[in-house]
């Protein structure tokens, strides 16, 4: 009974005392026995066997306590190992080169919204709008071309009939109407007296000379390039307006186009007189056959003349107009 009491007290004190060795355990055992002996009325001395059991129990408890403490401290080593591994991993990652950035994919184009179908009325309106726009554009183009084409000075009547008609209108007016007056003037012109005809011829010649002087002065008031552009505009107006009355402006300063090798050969053949009395179309056919029959050596004579004329034309074009000719631009290296 005494041993059981001692063991119970010892069991209660071991965890709190945390005995580390046998000497401490013996001290605790003696203290427990002394305390029990004082309280017990009849204390029975411990036998050797009982003491051995108590000592064995204490040793086992201490061993179990140390094992439990060691088990609790083990995670600290694991944590340290984890830190070491993490540090190593960071070092390895820092050593590795960063991968090249991947090219960004182009954003897929958004599908275009489908056009809304137009009603027949809307289509008709759209077509009318387009027609009006095209008509307005044509008007603007013609207006611009007319401005570029220039306007000649007004000419004096320079023929016998035109002078006679002008004098008749000035005397009688236009009350009878122009068609009726023109018919009467035509009849009068056929029956003119020689003296009257001589007078009208003199007036016509004088007016013609004055017109030529005025025309030349007007032409020379513009640069050769402006006159050239005016003639280009007149050609375009002829193709756009059937009734366009203006002819090409005559400019003595204009640089004539160079002749080709075939044209030079044709002029030479016509000048020879071999085609007198032959219609122009038939003569052209014969000259064409002669040209085709020429050898390369014979053609080279005319080709050299044409090349010399072309180079002369390019130089004169630049001197007169101040710009390069189309043939010079085409021949220039890119």
C-alpha cells in the first residue's frame, strides 16, 4: 500500500519535475517516502524488488519524456532545411537567364459589319446623287479647261462679205432679222460694182493686217508654256464638247515635234517627184512597201537623222518652255 502511494505521488511529480537522471529521481523518491512515513501510522520499509520497480518506472518515464522533447524539436531542423532549399532555389533561379519575350500575337481583325441592304427608292436616290456629282465634276473640269484655253482678242471683219454684212447691219439694224439680212447681203455681194469691190478688198486687207498684229501681240503676252498648256486644254475640250469652236493657238515660238525615221523617209520620197499624179493613199502604200524592203544599213541613215532631231528637240524644249520634254523624262535613268 505504501509503495502504491509513493508511485502515485511520484507519477504526479515526474512531468512537472522533468527528472533528467537517477540521482534526482532518488531524491524525489526519498522525499515522497518521508512524507508518506510521517503521515502513515504503520510505515512498512520498501523491499529491494519494490525499489527496483520504482526505479525502472522512473527511468522509462524520463526516456519517454526525452523522446517526446526530441520529437517536438525535429520540425525546427526541417524548417531550416526548407529555408536552405529555398535559398538554393532562389540562387539557381537568379543564375538562369531570363527567357526571351514571346512576340505578341496580332489582335484578330474585327469582322466588318454587314452593309445594310438599300430599298429600291434609296438605290434610285443614290444613283441620282452620283449622277449629279459626276455632272458637276464634268462642269468644273470644263470650266477649268476653258480658263486654261485662253480667249483670243476680238477680230475685225477681214473678208469682203463680212465687211459688207457689218456695214449693212450698222445702216439698217437687225429689225428684219439676221437670216433675212444675210440673204440680202449675199445677193448684193454677187452684184457688186468693180469700184465697190475694190474698196471692200482694200478694207479687208487692212483689217487682216491689223488682226495679225493684234493676234501676235496677244500670243506673246503669254509665255510659250502657257500657250502650250492652252492648246492642250483646247484639244481636251474638242473631245468633250463636239461644238467647241476654238482652234489651236498659233505660236511662232512653239518647238515642233521631231520626225521619226519613217516620216523622214516619206518626205524624201515625196520630194523626189516619183509620186506625181498618184493619190496620197496609194503613194503611202507604195512608200510603206519600200520602207519595209530597206536593209538595216539603209534604214540606219534615217534612224540617225531622227535621233539627232530628237536630241535637238529636247534641248529646244527645255530652253523655250523651261521644263523637260516627255521624251527626255522617259529617257532619264530612274
